[in-house]
């Protein structure tokens, strides 16, 4: 019994270490604040650890964890907690460092993009983050958000349209968005 628990703990630890940067990036883009992102990832991993036997044996554990994170974020949003992607005083925050393969790191002004993203309603922000930052398919995004593919398409299209309407940001969105 002890060996199985130890193996399960090691498997969970390996999963967390390997996925931590991506989970943090997604959480940061959803919450807009470093500490809130850390809290979201931590609470998500707490829930996942309890069910790790089921999660670890799932076809795509990362998708399962992503769905738990989106649900946790949505619950907080429903409680009307205010979120800010660009805090007024962010001097003490650790800046997000883009992965070398992150297409969004090519944007000239990530700060402007993050501020624009903060203006989107939560569901549009989730759709844009999952589709374009996380590069998920429409089906994967729909599964993560718990909605239909049509809803993902609608929310992503509306979110991208709002981002394109912001002066100076249109070129960045066009380069990063899908045709």
C-alpha cells in the first residue's frame, strides 16, 4: 500500500514540476495578478491531488487539470471578485517571462496586450487565452470551458474583435490570431 502511494505521489510531483510554468501562465492570464494566479494554481493542484488516481489515469491529465482551473476561476468570477490584469502599482510583482516558443512573446508591447485583455468579459478572455495563448483546438477549449464549440467560436471571435478595435493593438492581434 505504501509503495503505491509513494509512486502516485512521485507521479503527481513529476506532473506538477513539468506543467508548473504553463499552469502559472494560464492562471496569470485568467486572473491578471501574480498572487491570484499562484493561489488559483495552488487550489487547483490541491483538488487534483485528492483525485490524482483518477486524474493520472485520464486520457489527458493536463486537460483535466485545466478544466478544474477554469471552473475554479469561473466560481470566483461568479462571486464578482474584481480582477486586474494591470495593477496600478506593480513594482513588487514578478514579471511573467514568456516561453521561448510562445508566439505572444513576439508582441512589441505585452503590457498593452494584457491591459486590453483585462477589458474583455471573463468568458471572452477565457476563450482567447485558451485558443491563442494555450493554442488549444476549439474542441479542447470547449471541454476546458464546459461549453459548446459554437460558444467558444463566438466568444473568441467577439474577444478578438474587441482587441482589434483597440488602436495600435490590431497588428499584434492579427499576427497572433488565426485566420
